[in-house]
C-alpha cells in the first residue's frame, strides 16, 4: 500500500545537523540591516540640513548632493533585503532541517527583528519619497547683502 509523502526530510540525520555559519550570517543580517536602514534614512535628513546650511552661508543655490539620493535608496534596499533574507532563512530551515525559524536562537532573533522592520520600511520609503519630491519654496537664502545696512 502506498503512503503519502510527508513534509519531514527524507534523511533523518538532516535534522541532527547543526545549522552552520550560513544560518548565523542570515540570522544576524536581519537586525543589522534593519538598524543600518534606519540610520541611513536618518542620515538623509542630516545631508539635506548640511546642504541648506552651505547654501545659506554661500548666499547662492548649489547643486543637490548626490549622496542624499544614495542614502535615500540605501534605506529601503536594506529594509526589504532584511525581510527577504528572513523569509528565505525560514524556508531553508524548514526544508533542510525540519525546524521552524523561531526554534533556533539565530532564527528567533531574525524573526523578532523582521516585524519592526516592516514599520521601518515605511519610514524609509517616506524618506525616499521626500528626497524626490519638489520643494515649493526651496531653501531660504536670507539676507545676502555684504557689509550690512
């Protein structure tokens, strides 16, 4: 009589193997990418503030810094990559070792860090939108007369 295939791995020794360095790196990537994404999105504000200050000090409009675009794109890329790595890690652990992601310490770390990361992706996408959105008034250069009244 034929039996239906089960979801357990074919090799019983596969469940006893340790997860290895790849699972450690993937498990640590999720919290590191989450924090790095938020930090780079925060840096966009600092770069923009410095750009406005330089324009006001020079009393002229200056080109928009390309570094701000790079930092604005880095945040969402890191955030989304953290979610993708966590999902792939969960599938790999389930398929190869027959354990759920929260049953190992590195998987549990990735699992708990991926949920707040979903909220930080929204912040990073808003920062990216704000970087590309046109500013109606632009930076106020102030009184640029030299010598004063």
